[in-house]
C-alpha cells in the first residue's frame, strides 16, 4: 500500500482492521503482536492522512512511526543502530 499512492485512502479501513487485532492482542497479553500492530496502526494512519481524504487521523501520526518501529525492534531483539553509533562501534 505504501508504494501505491492511489491506495492511501484505504488506510482508514486498514487501520480499523488492525485496531481490532491490536485490542485483541492487548487483551490476550500478547506483547509482540500488540507492539507490531501499534506500529502498523500509525503507518496506516499516516498513509491515510497523506491521501488528503477528509477526516484525517491526528496530525502527529507520522511522529509515532519511529518510536513504534524501535519498540517493535526491541521486542524482536533487533539492536538499535543508533546505540551502536553512540557506543562508538
């Protein structure tokens, strides 16, 4: 969807589907899935907002992509490349 601007308007519906999965994962205590879905949610919101269609999500949606991506990487045990730079690696 990200590679096809003509599909960005579908981000609202995609967000709704992901949100259902996010809530179910949270209820089940599934941290990995919940973290993944939170990342997916902000991506879907951002794509929808970029479409220019009415009733956009919060304007700060894109600001949450990086923090959610880093949270997902942490849960997946993927090291933060910025930490290696700070440590002089």
